[in-house]
C-alpha cells in the first residue's frame, strides 16, 4: 500500500486538496483520520487490539458534540446532523464527523461495515492497525493509493514518521496572514486560544482538565471555555488577529518544518496553496510525480472546476493597515522557515 500524508497548520487549504484527490480514480483520500485519533489524546503509537482501536474511533468527542449543539459547528465536519442515525445530543462517534462522510454518502452504513470487522482484529502495533484500516477502505472502494490529510497535522510529523517510516509527506502551506485570519474566524481555533488564556488567568497548569478549568474559571470566560457555549460571545470575543499569526501559524510552521527537515530529502515536498489556486494542473502533476500517481486528464479537469483563485489575498482586503502590519510581523518567523526549507529542497 502506498501511503502519502498531507500535513499543514489547519485552514491552509488541505480540505480543498483532499476534495481534489477524491476525484482521482486511484486514490483513497482520507480526511481527519489521524486528528480523529488525536482528539483529546496523543495519537496512539503502542500496541492495541481491534476492540481498543474501534473504541477510539467510535467513542463520541464531547467537545465536538457540544460545539455542534451550541451552533458552533466547524466547517470540516460533514456528518448529516439531524438526518443521520447519530445525534450530537447523545453523542456522535468521532469517526463519523469527518472521516466517513468524506468517503461515502452513507456514513452510517460504512460505520456498520467497519464495526462488524475492526473489533475482531488481533493485537498488533498501532501503525499496523492503521494500515489495515486503510487497506480495508481502499479495498472497499477499489483504490490503490492512500493519501491522508488531517487539519493541524504539522504537530504530528515526528510521531507519524515513527509510525510510517515508508510514508511520503506533503507540506501544504498557505500565506501566513491569510491562514491566520481564517483561524481567527474558526470556532475551534478561537476556543483553543481562549482556553489557553483562561488556564493562564486561573493560574492552572497546561495539563489541567476541563473540570478543573471550569471550577477556577474567571467570570469573563463564562460561556467560552466550558459548555454550554455562548456562540455569539465566543465568535465575537476580541482577540487580536496577530495572536493567531504568532501563537498558531508561525509556531506550528516553525516546529513542523523543523521536523520535516529531519526527513530524507526525497521523503517530502513543499506545496503552496496559492500556487495550487493559480495553476492547479502544474501543482497536481508535481504532487502526482512525488506520490507515484497516474495523471488522468479528467482528474485535472475536475480540479480546475474546484479551485477558486479569488480565495487568495483575503488578509490584505479585510484588515486595516495597522492590523495587517502586526499580523505580517507575527507570521514572519513561519514565512522564513518555509522559505529556508524550500531553498534546501531546491
């Protein structure tokens, strides 16, 4: 099985790339599998049996259920809420939020198919279990290549490389100010930013549980950190946009690129979201060559229909000069890290 992993900061265009890859007749494009396993915990790397793996994949993610219930559904969640079998009020299996609905129009049926098989698998290393999930799905859909992408997966590069030493990595990056601006409008990034501030204000360690945070929460954070959430307050709470540039975009890029540069040069490539928007055919041919994919003409035609070049440059249009200057300064370390890495690859 050929495995390629797309890594990025989140809000970097990887959802578009995964949509394009789903149009390829030989590719199983898997979205959010590794982040699903990492919700509320680190991606497991030890041994586990099928029942343990299925327990991780089928357990509800209480944070996501609460966001959806309170009107803060992140855009990367695609389960047919209100129509499917599972309800956020009682708990949606975490694999159903993104992984399954991006593979099929019948996520409940695919859930049952996996539930009938995965729990019976023997105990083996986590990496082998994950490979068997990919092989099972690839077999169901008749695909030869597996390409996984998870939001904010740059933080997992080292762990993923240890799990899958044979994998290829694609670093998809987006203009820092544009990416950070998108983060500033995303409920999960806003929640995480406010949660960090609340923990610090309460004098708690970063490892504090949500229950501990709630008990010590300063009044100004009520309705922001612990459910039930006040959607208007969370989305309107004043957070300078440069915070997302420094705390999220630059921090993730600098750490992630450093990890990527530890890989063999032939094991990874750097890919720009803006270049994909400007010239999808050239960028996809380069990706296909790296991943060993054929390049059918109908795939390139489908890609051209999906891209919207107008999505680039939002920060310049939406921010005043002072905010944009502060944001650019916050993003400079990440931009320098990307430039140095691409120079090393050339």
